[in-house]
C-alpha cells in the first residue's frame, strides 16, 4: 500500500462514518452583498487542520483557513521547532476522528513499515510534519497561504478580518473566527530587557525565532534557559560548529519530573475548564514555577558533547559589550560569548499581536475575575484572557458582545483550559468542545428560521404521485 492508497482508504472510511453529513449552515451575505464565511480559522498548523476538518465533519461549509507562511511552511515543525522527535507519546490520536486509516500510526506503518513503528519510541519531528502534509492533502483542507491577519473587528454585524497577502490588503467577513496561532498567540517571544537594552539585535536571538546557525561556526555561544528549546538550540549551535556552548539557568537543578504527564487523562482534558477558578489558577501557577525537563535524547546529545558546558544556579544579572565580546554577569563570575540564544519563552501581551489589537481592549482578563491569595500572584497569568467553556472570549462590556464569536485556541487559553489543551495530546478532547461552541453560535444565529424551514420542507420521501389516493376514493 502507498500513501495515495491510504489516503483513498481514509476518505472511504470517513464517508462510512459521516452520518449525518448534510450541510446545514445557511449561506450569508453582508448588507453590501459581500459573502460571509461561516468560520474563519487563523493559523494552518496542526490545530488549524484539526479544527477545519472537524467543522467539515459537523456539516459546516464555508470554512477558510488563513496562514501567513507559504505552502508547506505552516506551523513550527520546519522553523523554530528544532527537536529531533516529539515528546508526546507516539500513541497520540485526536486528529483522526477515530478513523484508523487517518491516524499517524497507520500512516507511519505504510510509509516506513510496521516493524519501524513497533521499534519507534517517539515520532521524529520531520515525520510528524510529513504526516500533517499528508493529512491536509487527504482531506483537501481549505488553507490560504501567504496571508497575514492584521486585525479582527466588528463589521456590518459580523466579524471583519483584515488581511494582507501578495494581492494586497483585503477584508474578509466571517460569522465565527478561531485563533489557532500556537504558543506565541498570546503575545510575543520574551527577550529580557537587560539584553535588548545592552546589545544590538544581531548579537542575540530568541530560540523560538529564526536563527542563522551557520553564523555561529567557531563562535562562543551562551544560552539562557533549561527547557527543551534551550537544549535543542544548543545542539543546533554545536552541530553548526560552535566553538563552545554555555547553557545557564537559574535553578539549582534540572527538573526530573514532567508534570504534563499527570494531566494527560480523559477527565482532565475534557473537564478542566469546569474547575473552580482557584483550582485552575493554582495549576497554572504551578506550571509557571515547575517546568518539564528537556527530552532525554536532546539532553543526552548535549551533555555528551565536550564543547557543551552546563551552568546550574547561574542566572544572568546583566550583559554588556567589551569590544567585540559579550560579557554576561552571573553569580559565578563573568561569562564571555560571541552570541546569545535566549530560551526565555513568551510573554502574555494581547496588544502585541497585530490581529488582537482591537480584541485586546474588548475582552475580560483573569485579573478582572479572580484575585489569588497572597503568594500566588502572577502578572502574566492575570493578563491572560478569561475564556468561556468553548474557548470563546468573554466580552468586557455589552458593546463588545461580538468577541464571544471569536474563539481563542492558542497559548492564551492556558489558565482557562489548562497548560496543554491546545497541544497534540489535547486535540481529541478539546477540539470537539471548541467546535461545539462554534456550531452553537452558528446555529443560534439561524434558529428563528428553523420552524419556517421545516414547514417549507417538501422533499418527497414516498415516491408516489400527488393524486395517488384518488384511485381509492
């Protein structure tokens, strides 16, 4: 069997599982005659693919997915995701709708063989990216590439999505919008102020952005952070020929336990959003102070390299330039480097996202709904949006009611819906909840037409003439 054969089988299997499969969302136009999408998905990565496929299976036509990357460049897998393999268990599912022929396991067995799957511990990153491309092509999902969303605002009684593409600026209209914009969808990548104020931009990179590793050949590289991204980028710098890599972090020891594994249960992933605010806050606060360890293969590759040097309990106090050298002040003395790699995560700042510049001032934040007890305060968590049970934004005022039809399926949902509800392991449980919220909004808009439509329904079910009964008169 080939990939093409498997794609045909997957489509046939899905067809057998498709009841009811009729489209039910009435087409709509704005007052000026402009067509209105039933749903518009911002982001064509793994979540955008799963959401658009699930909407189609729920009978929603008129869905479009927008992604700023060129074809094949959606998501993180070919850009700043630099790990060799996923840390999520290989038995993950959720994008396959219970259809084995659409699953990553069946795809992997067809492409690489059943023995290769049996021997596999974790799915290689580039193989996962290839599976996502096959998934998109198999389901013929409607993604428009090279299109960046610049604002989302109310227009003509619906939602206006301002976009920029090679064809120029345009305004798309939609009845519902979902933000599937990943880890940085809550704001921007965080660069410490003491670094950005002291160094020109070409002397440092955030590890979740583009890095020209070829420039680091022969260089001394200092990395700040201890998570997967820090070790992944350290390995990439070493592979590019860096003379030395020093990885520093403030903790006295690396994490040994991955707390995410504790939350990966059907109960938690399905019902986390129904927990009391105090419990959800405690969980979010715990993950702010108790991170997961780097993946074992990544850690072992780095620590086995003689050019790699680990510095626990070594936060950076300041940086400065001394001639061409970058001098990093630490509790253990000064560290000299030619380039810095900052694995410092993302900040929650909705206003920093172009597509959220209007939404940012119209939604309820956690600081508006919950006051944590002393010692559990956290400005970043407090700035997160306080979301409804279907990932919808909550309007700050009655005039902002339109934002309830915008759904936030990205990192900004971490306090309301848990630390990884939008990740691969959450799709099986969380995408259906999101889609139920979207379809409820769509159905509610046309509820007043249901009875009229029922009374006007005349499609015959019994194939006999209208005058059939007359012969028995």
